[in-house]
């Protein structure tokens, strides 16, 4: 049995849509659904064989993983679901309290890099979980991701909104890679045929999803409390491939974090 991680956010639905609709059968696969940070932990500790993981997790623990070619969650310019929301202009947040979601490692590290190296701001960071409802009602600034970010964006609670993919693009001219699909090296050695078979099915599932944005948003926008058009606009901002520019961006992000990176892939 191949244990496969699956994020519970809208941004991965296009990749898994073939499985979700039953048009692609995943026999011999057990899907485990959770937030990105928890899937990172489960992969790192060997409880999953293969998963979408944060790009930061891949960079930091690349000795444990091999990438699946041409699969990512990236944004070419904007992403609208990884947002830094503030009641103050960003340059006024030095030594102010800033709240960061526990759900994403990559977004946290990207925000810290941008605040310190682009804006010269070093706030006091605190951590929160929307699930645990421990975010202060009067928070002056916060990092939100995924469906939570889309909902907060619509609330218009914060005067200043910074899209982290857009901030990265303005600095580098490159798309930002938020997540990649990877397999544990030991799992690939032990279950190579199963991994390669599932990878082909995953690509097939993604191709169905990429042609189904309208249907996906009809199904999921109601559950999320979002207008269908906002849902479609969001998915259109995303890129689910991992091409040369995305790999270049991944390497640059690692370099800015002062971590060496040499991407390695499964053989296909």
C-alpha cells in the first residue's frame, strides 16, 4: 500500500480531480489528508511514502526526497491565497506583533525573508492556527494561506494586502514555487513500480483537473463560502507544472535562505 499525502486546500484540487471524480482509479493507494505543515512532518518522519510538500521542507530535507517531475503549486506573478494582511503599511511593522499561520513552512520563511531583506523590518513573530481559533481579534498583521486567506481577503478587515508571490516576482522576476510533489528516497527504492505507476496516474488526474476549473468551482465554492468567479480567478493564477523557471526560482529561494540545493528527480 502506497501512502500518499493530500492537502485539504482548493489549490490542490485540480491535481487530484481525476481521483476525486473517479475517472482515475488509485488502487493500492491510501490518501492521507491534512494541512501542509502536518504532511511535511509525516513525510519527514516516514509515515508517508509520497506527498505534496512545501518547497521549504524539500530544500531543508532534500537528502530524504526525490522530486516528481513537472509537478508543483506555483504562481507566476500573483497567487491571492498567500497573503500578508496588515492594518499598517509594511514598513511600519518593525518590532510590532505579527501573527504567522502554523500551517505553512514555505510561506513563513518567504515572509521572513521579504520583511527583513526587502523591507528592513524585523517584527515580533507569533504563531496561530485557524483551526484552533487562537488568532487575536485585534491582530495588527498576519500571514494567511489557502482557503483562509481567500476568506480574509473578502472580509476587508485589513487595509493593506501584500501578495507574497507578487512580492517575490517584483524582486526576482521569477514565479514562486510554494509546494512540490516528492517521494521519500527509501520508499522509491522499496516501491519503485508503485511510485512510478502512481506518478503517471497523478499526471492523468491533473490533466483532467486543468480542464475542469469551472466544474471544480461549482462544486467547491459553496463549501468555502466563495463566489465561483473568485474561485476560478484563483485557480487561473496558479501553475501546476515544474518547468525551468520554477526550478531556477526554487534554487534562488534556497540560495537566499543560505541552503544549497541540487534538485533530484525520480526516473520516468
